[in-house]
C-alpha cells in the first residue's frame, strides 16, 4: 500500500476514500481524535474504547491498511474471477472441532438447516467476512484454493459476497427505477435505463404482487423488496457469492428466484426452515451447537419427494389466494 496515506490527515484521506467513516464505524470506532495524521489519530484512541471493540491499535492499523489497499486507485481495476470457494471448518460453541472442508462452485445451491440459534447466521457471516480464523468459530475461507488477498475483505466496489437478509427495509426517497439506475451507475454498467427495465421486469416475475418503475421503494412490501433485490443481485451486482437468509416467507417464486441466480453463475447459500427450499439445494448443511453436524447430499428419493411437496405447496397457496380474495373454502 502507498505509505503516503499514513502521513495524511483524516480529512485528506476522506477525499480519496469517501467510505472511510463507514469502515471505522463497522469496527466500532465512531470518531477519531483530531491529529495531524490518521496514524496519530489512532494512537490517541482511548484504551477503554479499543477494549470495548475488541481491537488493538496494531490490529486496527492492519485493518486500515487492508481497506486502503483494497480501495486504492491502483487496485480498483483488478478483478477476481471465482472458480471455487472453500470453507475450512473451525469449532462449535462447545469448542469441538468441525472436521470438514467444503468446496463450492458457481451455479451451485447449498441449503443451510438447523434450529434457531444453531449457528446458521454465524456461518453466513463468516463467509461474508471471508473469515481467516479471526471470527468466534475459527473458520477459514479460501478463494480459488488460496487465502483471499487482504484488500478483498474491505473492497467496497468489488465485494465478493452479496447478502439478502430477512428484513429488507429501504429508507431512501427514490422510485424503484431511480434506485436500480443508481446501483447500475455505481457499478459503471452503462445502459442504466435498459438495465433498470430488465431488473424491474424480472422482479415482477418473482413477486406475488406487481409494482411499477415509479413505485417508491419505501412503499414496496416485504416480498416485493426481496424480489427486487434478488433481480438486482442477479443482473447488477458483480458479487459471485449470494447469501440468502430465509426467503420462504417473502411471498416470492422461490424456484424461479434460485434458477435466476444460478443461471448467472452465482454460488448460492441459503439458510432456511422450508423443506422445499432445503431439498432444492444439491447439498444441505445441518447445524447444531454453532457448527456443522452433518453434510447431506440430496438424493433421487428426496428429489422425487420434492415434486410431491411442491404440489402440496401449490394447493396451499391456492387456499391462501382464495382466503385473501374473500372466497369460501369448500
């Protein structure tokens, strides 16, 4: 990394790295003491604050170096093509070893199942963070068989992981079209109008209730928001890994959503309590006590059962539709 960054004041760095405040806030440091250089500012941080956020000054400086390297002009043009990600097991909440190594490739869907509190969300967070043994679980994530370059963990415009959480709440006063165009512009895709139209059209094939390009994003329902973000991740985001946390209650076409993402060569990992979604994956990871207790390959018998479950689900959806429309169930 360019050593001159360390000799610059925070205000000067902010011109080159507008996302710097978000970086510090993500680590629990909401304000730096005033000083001639950013290094001096970090040196002035109170010991109590560092203890509260679980960081030493040296660790904070190393994280800052990785962030600046990942977002510096000399590195922004570099792209990472993902042929595989490898997850190396860590330890459970009880401290027992997770004796597994899991390889995932583009177009693959993996289901993550287990009781509430069993460690599913922590597993997704380890992947999103590209953990290198520095999370509570001790897991390590490899990219193309190698530890990721440190700057990839902090690169703002080339994030390897896109996450769709259970709650999709918009706070911006924008229309759907403006929102998608803004994202396309930030990714320097070009043809923003055409891209926005394609994303909105795809989202409406997933959502239970259609919406227009002029609908405010704050007026979208939970299902419409999730449908929009799935279409956006598929068409606009260049993140090759997609983490999905429970889409079963979102009111969207689940099968079509997964087909859309895998058709774009995304690696999809989804935490779910829905048996239909669980069986749609090529594999499912069974969680207990904060760790992976078993890895099950979806077999032909289960796939045959899946067709029957989908038929049952369609019948239940028809009943739901009839009830919403005020019809009497015979």
